[in-house]
C-alpha cells in the first residue's frame, strides 16, 4: 500500500497517509479540518526480489536518467547517422 503525502491549505501541515491506490484522496486535514491537496512525491523506488549483488555490474544512471557514457558505457556506433 503506497503512502501519499498531503499539504493542508489552511494550517500548512504536511502529513502522509497509507492508502490503497483505489482509495479516494483525503479532503480535510486531521489537525485543523481545513482542505488538503495530495502532493506529487518521488516515491520509494522499485522493490525487487533477490539480493543486491545481482545488479552490481549495472551501469550507474546519469542525472538525465539514462546510463552514463563517460565511463565507456555507451556504444560509439549508437550516435552515428546511417
């Protein structure tokens, strides 16, 4: 069950609530009863089965989200225009 982060428009309180994905978003703050909005957050990342050494040879991601070419991870031919 994911945890959703909320922000109260009245008292500015931030809080998390574990909910099913099918549950409706909360409408009011548990502290003051004011209206809340659900925030977009980064999440916890992927959870996989197995041990971490299975992915030890994988290239680390760049800030852009893909594999970094600086460490020799890219095929030089992938950028040619044929």
